């Protein structure tokens, strides 16, 4: 009995070591997951992009701006001249917060009146918004306390006081910071990516294992025609799922669909072309369906952690933020959240759209060329 058992174990180890690609992926995947979870799985948000409209332009307003800069929670990226510019930057995702310093800010402080500053926050990402909200309030209170103590010190008083500065915060797009509003739209991208890559990654391999690849070789079908033909059924399935997610999200989770549904579907088709092309490319590289599945999962894991689906990109190390640029899901999540929650149009999403067009073109051409080589 033990001898038969050891024989089976030895035989299985032989098969494992013969399949070197699967063996390498099996050892590499735990290391990659450890690195991703260790660095990306964090909600410690820093350097939130901030746009400032300073209408007062006084030494007092500059001191307030310096206080926000020194807080380590905000990164001042934009100085604007109107509230419309702040709205545009937050809507496009370029800034996550905007601060408006009204005219007369310095004169109110000098006269002993309570000065008010407005801070608008992007609530489409509740994790970032909650951190920025707390940081804005904390920074404002710290600066107000500093001003009040300086006044009392000048007067030689130590009695109780009213804070001379009030930071009024307002959360846009998701005022109640409901996490479902953030997660449900992103599930469209996750489901489209997983379904497309996993289903198409076994397409060519399945033909080879069934012995039908020879029939395709003798046909006059060009490789690009075969690629498009193979992914077309999955496109229809994915679109049905997209509409279903939108309906369920709106009915059960009360997710507001503010933007244009036709625009969302059109951009989803662009992302879908990219995902299907990646799956088909994996299919032309792998030799077995098992190898194709392992490779697909190996590709999908970084997409989950480095796309901003679970953890905000602003909380990740800078090197991981740069690596995330190589994953199409990052761009589509910005698109779907922007259209569904913010109601923005194509004019605010053109960088992400251009990125997806480049991805879709490259992977489709690569899959077609790779398939032609496999036929040869």
C-alpha cells in the first residue's frame, strides 16, 4: 500500500516538474501576493491632491495654506481662480479636495471675528474622503488654536476663548460616504475583467486539446478574423452582465447613476476589448488549459490590488502607483466611478480613454500575431 502510494506521489511530482511554467507560477504567485498585500493593502492615506482658490491673497491666508501643506495629509497641486475650476478638477479626478479661502479672511481675523474657510471633498472614494475630512477639520482646529493662543498671549490673558477660524467641510458626490456607492460601480470592471480573461484564456488551448486546431489551419480565415470571431460571443455575455450590475446596483443598493448610461456602455466596450485581447493573448502563450488558468489568475491578482478597487492608490508607495499604470482596470475604474457617481462626460475622461485605446490596440494586434505564429 505504501509502495503504491509513493509511486503515485513520485509520478505526480514528475508531471509537476515537467510543466515548468506552471511550477514557476506556483512558486512566484505567493511571493507576488505577499508583496502586493504588504504594500498595497493599506488605508493610511497621505498626499491627497488639493486645489486651492485663495481669494484673500494675504499673509494670513498663506499661513493657512502652509498649515495644510505641513499636515502631510494634503499635497497642494493646483491654485485656481474659481469654484468652477475646483469642480472640474474634482470631477475629473485630478484633485480629491478643494479649499476656498474667501475675501476678507485676514480682516476677519484681525477684527476678532470668526473667519470661515470652505473645503470640498470628493466622496466617490469614501476611504480617501474620510481621511481628508478628518485631516481638514484637525488642521483647521490646530491653526485656529494657534491663532487664538497667540492673541491671548499678546493680551496676557488665559481665559477661555472662541476659535477664530472655522473650516466648513462639504462632501461631494457621496455626502453620506456610503461604501456601496464606491464598490458597486467598480464591480462592473472587476466582473468584466475576470469573466473576459478567464473565459478567453482557454479558447485557443481548448481548440488544441480537442484536436480542432488543424481544421482552423486549413481554412482561409485570417488570424485577426479568428481573434475577433472568438471574442464576439463573450462581448455579448459581458454586456448583459454590465446592464444587470447597473440595474441591481440601482435597485438593491440605491446607487445613483448620475451620468450617461450609453457613454458608460461605450467605454465599457473599449475596456472589454482590452480584457478579451489579454485573455486571448494568454491563450496563445499557454500550452494547456490548466496553464492558461494559472497564468490568467496570476495576471488578475495585481489588477485587484493595484487598480484602486479595494485600496486607494494614494495610500500606496509611489513605485506601486507607477506599476499600476500598466493595468487597464485602473483606468476603467476611474471611468465607471466618474460616470456613475460624478456624472462627468468624455471631456473629463479623455486620458483614461486614450490609455484604454492604446491597450486595446496593442493586445489585440499581439494576440493576432501570436496566434498566427502558433498556427505556423
